[in-house]
C-alpha cells in the first residue's frame, strides 16, 4: 500500500495531500485524486515514476510537459496546474510530481456512456468547438500536442473540456513528428515519414506543417464523438504499411505534387499490407464525405447483424450532418488542404451553437475507474471501443 499522504513542497514549505483514489497509471507514472490535508481542496497529483524513466532524456521530457503547461495556462480548454515539484536542472532521482485540477473523467469515458451510438449532434458541436479553441491556443504559441485523442481530454462539470497530457508535445518551429504516440490518430504523412525513415530515405519534405498533425487527430476524434466508433484500428502486430493504407482509404490518393514523390512508398505499402487493398484516387471533400458515409453505413449494418440497429444522428437528415461531414472531409484529407485550427473554428458547423440538452450532461461523466469497471465486458457480443 502506498503512503496515505503525499508531501508536496511549494514556496519553500511542505503540504500534505491525502490520497483518495488512483485515477490512472501508465509508463509515465500514476495519477491520484487527492485532498489538501488542511483546506480539503480536491486536486489531481501526477507522480512521475523514476523507475519507468530512462535517465536524462525521459527526465527532460517530464520537465518539458510542465514547461508547456505553464506556457498554456489561462485558457479554459487547457488543464490547469497549481504547482509542481519539478524544475529544470533538478536531479533525475528527485521526486517529480505535478498538482493539477481534479477533473471528472475523460472524453472517452463520456462517449462510452452513449455506446453503441455516438453523442447527440449538439454535444458534438459543443465539445468540438472547445477542442478547436484549445488547439488554436496551443498552435498560436507554436506548440503541437502530438498525441491528441479523447483519452487526453479531461472533463469538468457541464461538459467543459480540458486538453491534457502534453508529455509528447513539440514546441517551436520544426517539421519532425517523432513525438506522435498513438497510431490510430496519426495522419498519412506521418506514416509515410516513418516508413521512409525506416528505409533510410530522406523525408525532410513529407511533413509540411506540424500543427496539422493535431488537426488530423481532431478529425478522427470528432468522428468518434459522432459515431461511437473508432475510424481506424491498430493491427496486431503493429504495421506501418497497414496503418498508412487505412488512412488512405479515407483520404484517397490525390494527383498533386505533394504526393508524387511518395507514390513508390504507397505502392510498396499496398504490397506489404495483409489486405493488399489499393487506395482510391481523388481527395475532394465530396469524395472523402462519401467514403465516410460508406464507413458509417457499414458500421450500421454490422450493428444490425449483431441485433442492435443503433440510432445514428449522423445518418439523419436535417440536423446538420452535411456540415459535420464537410468539416471531417476538410480535416481527414491531405495536409495541403487540411484546415488549420483557426480555419476550422470558422467552419459553418461551429457557426450556430445551440444550447446543449441538460439531460445529457447533468450527471457528468463517471470517474475513470468506474467507467473502466462498467466498460470491461461486452455488449451485444462486441467490446466497447
């Protein structure tokens, strides 16, 4: 059993925080829900595990997360930090932790409550606008999250979103994308760069705008919010070729200069992928929208076969699905045509913000532990995404 109290040094003095509940754990360490021993303020404390870290490089990554979060403070859609025991130049073996606001679960937890359908369209718009505003704040400061996904968006009351987990973020100008962590949220240009790097080939001009990596991940996230399904799956074992072909099944292969130098890479990936499916040609918004609708209809048919024809708002005319599909088609596209965060914020989908139905949000999302407990089994023979 870990000690009941966590001592935190702040402004030269130590304060005790009482551990209440373990919220999350991973290779970086553990996040605990805690209470201030005197004021009883609820906080989350992220304790970085020294044993899981590989010396100076990982230590520097931990320092960077705190530095990035400090730079981003003051925006409603960025997780708030109170203070940290973690400073540049500190010894690697020093206890490293960060005291943050306590949120009420993740965006993924919240979507899982609606499974096997997605969120109502008013919530997709409400949440999506917050995510774009948070990313625009990051991009204005030349910070790219690099691992943007529903698991890294925390929630507080009334479905307010806080973007978190900036451990893989990249700060400043540059085009390298080595920090991308989750394959299902990577854009095609990142897979192409990975494959070329693996083959010892120069890939300096493959990624042309690093912040658009986040915008692709935003598109994948919005699809998940609207449908409850992941757009892409991770093969086991992991295959860069297979992941690239999956993304190109949506974007298509455009006949533009940005792709001409990598046609050989795409052809080789088709041959190496176990499915050997040639990606379609053409990457217009209309073509991408059509492919997305076909993917949604296929998921609907699979649900029908499983005995549960789920109501999908995205298939219902009249609620604005055309606007959402158009937005997705301009995010899940080749990087030259992909919207920036400021452009996405001006998209018609976000122009009209209707009140979000309170009945969908009054209870708030479950805590991470309770959500995991409820989602552990299968529903209608299918594991929750």
